[in-house]
C-alpha cells in the first residue's frame, strides 16, 4: 500500500545486483504467503526488491482454507514460500511438506521459542497458532521472515536487516500503545468473549480472560449446550459486550446475544475484531500494525477506556467497525522508515 513498486532507484539496484549474481536482470524475488499478516511482514522487510502474493485475502479463515488450482501454480513458481505453521493452515500441511522438498518453504511461526508458545485443550500435542495477536511475539516472526529472505537473496542482506530493524521499532511502539490502552481497562471488565479462541496470547499478555465460543480452530461445530453455558456465564458475570470476528461467521455470537436477552440481560456487540485475517485491501487495517491497532483500540473503547481518536497513528476508520473504508487512507504519507 505504500507504493513499493514505484521506487525506480530500488528496482535499478536489484537489476545491477541481479546481473552480478547471475539472476535474470528483470527478476524480483517472488514471495508467496498464506496469510495477510505474513505478507505484510514480507513487504515490510523486503520492500521493493520482492513481489508478494498472498493466498488468503481479507475475511478468509486460515483454519479451513484449501488451496485453489491457481494457488498451487503460484506456490510452485515462487522463489520463497512463507506460511505460518503451528497447524494454522490445517488443510495445507500435506501440500507444504510436499512443496518443501522442491523449493524454499519456511513456516515462520515455527521459529518462535517453545517456551513462549501456549497450548490448548483442543490440541493435545499442538500449540496455539495465534501468535500475531501480540506485537512482541510477532517481532520474532518478522525476524524469521528476514532470515528466510536473506537466505534466498543474500545480496540484499543489508537492505532486509535495515528494514526489519525499522519495522521492529514500529512493532515496539505498537506494543507500548497496546499495553497502555489495555491496562487502562478496569480489571473486572477484562473479559473478551469472541467467536473462536484466537485471543489466547492476547489474554496472557494483557491480563484478559478470553472466552471463545468455538475452540482454537473454526473447524469444529458448536453445540447447543456450549451456547447455553456461555449465556449463563454472560448473565451471571454481568458481561455486557461480546466481539465478532471478520473471518468467522457471527451466527454463534448472535445466538449468545439472543440467549442472554431471553434471560433479561442485554449484551452488545463491542465491535468487529480482526482475528485471523486483516482488513480490506488498501486500508490501514490491511497492514499488521493497523490490524492490531484496530483490535486494541476497539476492545479498550468497548470496555470503557477513553482511547485516542483513530488509534495509535490516527489512521483507523472513523471509529465505526463496519465502515472502515477501502482506500480511505491512501493519501497518507508513508511512515518515516520508508526512507528512500
Ligand atoms: Zn483462529
């Protein structure tokens, strides 16, 4: 979104270096990623020497996504494939293992140290994959993206390292904002009820109790008894805000609200959160920083904090979760770290 292809200087550099190392002069490094979050990390680190194609667009659920025929074509032509791993792309595991025998394929979240990963009751021998919810964890993923790019294109090592460092500084700024806003939520109100269990790391980092109607993956169906017991919980604890997710149907959340209403307890939708996919293409919320800024700001606001208008960078869609407009933020200047 920051016009990364328009930097002629960068392209010329690529061409010269490309020739020097025997690569076709016109060739950029083609990176294919599964999720939008990983695509953003690749763009932040790679800048204009790479071309990024993302398989899962806004609103797409990675737990249930199956590759299309054109995805397979893109994957088999890529110079580098970046996927999340930790069983997030459950339907693509076999394909990725197969692909990894032929080309560079890196599961970027698998690089996180095991002691920072959380388990989950649903997954006896697996970790919770939703590590992007906490910017300091995501910084480790960005470092892994940098490592993977450097391995594929060592001639750009300095370029990648400088951009990764600059992006990490932005992630740290986001982390500080998130901590400040979320710790301002009064302790009894720190309960996050969402469609599925995507916020485990978020809860652990910011002291929230997290309740997902579905488990850690959206692959399972929700039973009536689960909805009933959650309705009881909302009523008993006086929880009056629940959150919907952009990549998961809101059917179960609406069943909760209706169930609570039948018992005389009014529950509102606190907002729509980006859990497993980012915002509309071209919007601030389609970047990782915009996505997390949105989530933090919406949650804190719904739970009683006087948040800054339009979030950390003043770029969030007009405070309304259903009309963050496509292309609304195109006119803003690139961040300072785009220093060409
Ligand atoms: Zn999920």
